[in-house]
C-alpha cells in the first residue's frame, strides 16, 4: 500500500511540474507569439488553472489590474501543494 501511495504522489508531482512549465510557456508566448498555434494550445490548458486566480485578483484590484499575475499565483499555489505532498 505504501508503494501505491508513493507512486500516486510522484505522479501528482510530475503532473504539477508539467503544468507549471505549461503555465510558464503560456506566459512567455503571450508576449512573444500571442496568436500562434502553440500559444493556442498552452492557453487551452492553462486557462482553467489561472481563471480562479485571475478572478480573485480582479476582485482584489476592483478590475484595475495592469499586469496579469494569475499564472504566478497558480504556480506558487502548485509549488506549495507539492511541498505539502
């Protein structure tokens, strides 16, 4: 049973790490190639993850957010989750 849980946690950690890289790639691509096919792919994956953080930031700043920090918050949250696991 212990090896099953360890394998599950390692799988979750790998998933979170890949997702963090996709979020980072999407952030860079939004500046470099905002209309590219790769950006479209990364955006479809990252948008469901960043949307709750973006909504929270918009509420906190009353819609006056100049720079989208939601990918950074999402990555920070996922890193905290991996430390807890």
